[in-house]
C-alpha cells in the first residue's frame, strides 16, 4: 500500500512525543513492505516545500507559519492555515501521487479539510490517530468558556477533523467510552494504544556529571510543560522533598508553564529542581537513560483519560513510573496491574510524597518496577501492534 502520514510536528527538530511516535510508525509501516510518505509543516522553509528523508522515510515539508508559537492567538491562526497551505504548496505532488491510505495525527485539529480533499481525489481511506480532545480540555480547565466564540470556532474544525476519518483511533478504553458519549456515537471508533519502539539507549553519565547529580536519585520529567500537565503539582512535590538530600527533579521541555517553573524555583529556593530547554530526540533519549524515575502529571480537572506518550520512553529505558492523574483515569489500573510504578490522583500530595520516598529509598524497588514497565510495553504498547491495528482498516467495507 501507499500510505500518507500527516502530522503537524516531526523529526529532527521536534522533541514532542507525537513526532517520535509517528516516525516509529512510519518505520514499522516501511518494514512491513508499505510505501510511506510523511507530510509535515516547516516554518523554517524559504521555499514552498522541501523533500528530505530520515531513516529512509520520505518526508515532504511544506511552508507554514510556526504552529508551536508560544503566543496562543498567533498559534491558532497559524494552525488554521495548515490544510490550505499544505494543499497550496504540495498540490502537484498530491495530484501526481495517489495513496491508498491516509493516517493523520491529532493534535492538530486543522487537517480535516485537507484529508477530506485527498480522500475524494484518491478514493482513499483515512485513519485519525486522536491523542488530544481539543478544545474540550481547555474548556474543562476554564481557559475558554464552553459557548464562547473561540470555543465554537475550534469545535467547528474539530467536527471537520472527525468527519474526515473512516476510523478514529482512541488511546484508552475510558477515553473511547467518553468520546462515544461526547459525540453521541456518531463515529467509527477503534481502541489504539500509544506505542514505542523498544530501542533503549545505553546508560551514560554525561548529564549526571554535568549537572552535579552523581549522588542523587533523579525524578525525570520530559516533554510538554503546560497547563494540561498542571506543573505546579510537580513543584509541590519538589517543595515537599526539599529537605530530602538524595532527591532531585530534572525537567526538560517547553510550554506555557516554563515561567511558572522558573518563578517557583526562585520563590521557594528549590535547589532540588533543574530545568533544561528542549533538545533533539537523540539527545533527549541520552538524558533520559541516565536518570532514575519517570515522572508525569495530568491536570485534576481533565474529563478525558490521556495516556501520556512520555511514559513509553520511561518504559523503554526501564524507569519506574511516578504519576499524578485526573480522577478515574484508566491509566492507573494499567500501570498497577503490571506493578510498573505508583499512580495517585492529582491533589493527593501526601500519598504522592509517600510513593516518591519509597522509590528514593529502594534501588531494588526501582529496578523491579522498571523491568515490569518493559513487560507492560511489550504487552500493550508495541509499534507492531499499532501498525497491525491501523491496517485492519483494509477490511472495512
């Protein structure tokens, strides 16, 4: 099959989990004998488009303003232009190169018009990998009002995004149940877990030495540092461990709560917290490999049940997981079934602290939970399973 992958963020510039996941997906499709092209925007381009390749994956980059701009209004405008600019800048390629299947990733919600157009042009099927229920999560967190003009604007594009898919892949059972209620069972849904290639990096000591952390047990957080993650939750844990000499927190990434992290570090004199800006995926893996505990946080007010992609990287490197989630998130029973870490509800600060101390105090526990995380990765989150699940679309009428 000729398969087109569409994503708003891709390697090598991106540190986002979605970019890494889509590249791993592309490689596995290729390994199974399919012809793959990745389409992605690039605001660095001075020409309409550019062709390159990574790991023998063909990539077509098209010119579009920065869709990860930190200014929210500007970012919204830039994302709205994705379908238009992609068609305008790659029209000749699309007309000359029909594909059998379109696999597109959300976020962003703004590729729906493009996918609909390509489906009609090629008489192709489409599979939406839906990892983020936007704008619902910003409504849940009261960042925008439910019936405001901006919410209605986003919901319009959200609906187009869903209507353009023959199948929508949802990342957890409870999310699938929630989405069916949210959309009144309008769409053809599929349970598609996140995935990762089991390709661990050999453990080093470069960053431990560079950051002066050689005698520390390090809680590592990598990825988006934003409101959806409720980073003050991690700050509270760092404050509660302020007087624990072995504990240190290392946060690597970008997002609209970086300022909150930096301000809190100064305000509470947190010598046990280090922030580093984004790095390349290869460098990120090297950093991750050196540390002890994989940390994540989800905002308490989420109504949906995300499975953060960063957990897969922790599993690959056999790090035990310490996490804080929104109530009733079905991530908790999955991790606990395999005894791969400790999961608490956001706001249970004493229990989160208690679990953190257990991991600090026992190297044997950290090792055992890390090994169990690798078993969980094999069982539910392999890239081969994801590809096989997506390719079932061929059997759809």
